[in-house]
C-alpha cells in the first residue's frame, strides 16, 4: 500500500492535520539538534579534560560581559600555558599564552581568518614580499608625514573647545589615507572623503558584530543570523567595505590604461602593493582572479589601517597616562626636529627611547589581542597534552604579553579595558611644539 505525506495530512483532518505534521517534524529537528549538541559537548569535555577552565554556564559559556581582558589576566596567572574559554554551548576555544605552545601552533598549517592555506598561501606570500622591502618603504615616510599633518590640522581647528575628543576615528581616517596612498597609489585624501568615512565606520561595525556573534549561541546558524537585525547590519557593512575596495581597484585599473602612468610604473624598481597584484602572473601563467584580487586588497585595506589605528591610539593613551615618559619622548623628538625639519627615514634610528615606549605600549595594548586557528591535524604539546583535528586554538597575544612567568613585572593597568581608547580630556597641539609632537591636557 502506498504512503505519502499528502495522504497523511488528509487523514489528520486537512489543514489542521498539516500543521500537526509540521509540528512533529519541527519537534523531531529540535530533539535531533539537542542530542547533537549534547553529544558534541560531552565529546569536547572528554577530549579537553586536560585543559583547565573556570566554571561556565552549559549554554551561555563564560559570561564575561565586556571584561574579557580582565578574565584573561586571571586565567594566565591561575593556569599555566593554556586554558579553555567556553563562548556558548559547544563553542569552545583553547587559549594559548605560553611561547612553546605558540611556537608549535605557528609552525603548523591551519584554517583561520585572513589566512590562505597550502600552495595558494605560499604563492601569494612570495608574490607580495617585494611590496614590503625596506627600499620601497623609505619614500613613504614623506607621505605618512603629510597624512599626519592633515590630521593635526583638523585637531588644531578643535583647539579651545571644552569637550573631550575621541581620537580613534581621526587616526583611523589618517591610517586609511596613508595605506591608500602608499599601497594603492591613491591620489585623493581619504581623511576628507565622505566615502572613506563610511568605509571606516563599516569596519568598526564589522569588528563589533563579529565579536558579538562569536559569543551568541543564537547566531551560530547562518540562516538565523542573516534574518536578525545584526545579520542585516553585517551584510550592509560588508557591502560598503566591498564597494570601497572595488572602487579602489577599478580606479587604479583605469589609471593604468593611460600610457604615461603605465610607463611610470614600469620604470619603478619596486611596485606598490596593488600594482604587484594587478601585474602578477601565477605559476600557471594566469593573472589573479577577481575573487583573489579583492580578497588580498580587502585583507590589506582592512587590517592595514584598522590595527595600525588601534595601535597608535593606545600608544597615545599610554603616553597620556604616563606624562613623565611622554616628556622624555617629546624632548628626544625635539632634539632631532627642533628646527622644524620634517621627519625622514634616517631619523627613525635616532629615537631609541621613543621606540622603546612604542614597543612597550604595543606589549601592554596589542592591537590584535588574539589570533584563532582551526587545527587540520592533531597536535601534541611539549608537556604531553594533545588536541585533535577540528579544535579551535586561539593564540592569546594579550595573555602572552602579560604572562607573569615571562615578564617579572608586567605593569598591568587593570583600570583600562576598552575596545577603543577614548581620551577623557581635550587633546590639542601645544603652541610651543612642532606638529610632530602632541601634548595632552
């Protein structure tokens, strides 16, 4: 005797029977997912039992409520080498903050954000290496100085206003302007371009949305996330970011159609980042696909300006909260540029104390606090603990930089844990100083 869903719904009484079937199917799917979730979590608990963790909720994970960095400091002091961080449900990652553990992971292949894999990664890395040679970086110092001067002129117009100034947005526009001019041969001024402001805002939105999605058990499913307000905002931010990138690529391609510009590029000893990509030929003789081209530009444009802006902002913050070190840096810079000389490549080696302060600020406030990878093969650590394929490991750069077993006195400022630094006082340029130095009051 034949059987069909249609005949079943008729037997159950037309429309009401159909909804009963839908209910049964949905209930089955929920139960299936619940069992799947339970088995996955039990497997993780057994597999990762050698890695310690503080108590966490079975569904919500470690509810840190914006205190991630504070919690990492506690874990680093309490658990040697590594620990578990439960994000939500069966979503967990192994935090690593011991040099021997980190070295082992970095020496292996894996899957992660901003990483290609295998042969393609090697080809692209080898192809782009010339774009970061010292010889090509030296003439960029003048371009960087001009971009900084544009930013300082904007700040000078705000001098005298009795309100605080959030400098991160200004610095982000400045670093984007610098990257576009140095790496993408852009002729305009991103700091004054409205489209560029939209791009930096989209990047900020993407950062916060990705961070929040990682910790939400409801957003694990792509379909559910796309239907949510955050998912729609994420999609729109991606569109804005891609439109900006596509515009930069399209503009440069159009410029290279001009014989004069093309001849100028051919005479260069070393090409800019984007020109390398546009002129590149892979081992099979083909040019980069549009997808690979945009992926490389997206990565460099996004990470190149955003992390640099974050690092600079935190350096300013560290100097503002330690005026004695700020003064020594100011005096060192003035001793070199006291006559108003613009900074050059050769000046960089003449500022050892400022360089030390920059490096220390980057240790205290790393722009990228962690880097995650999914293991594609099992790994065994020096102390015998092991992880299977498919586990997410996160190299906690922040934890590594504040590990008391490595730094006798990490000098941790536990009062300040914010994703974007915000100065509580008006930042202004002193009338007595040259524009290469900034005073905070």
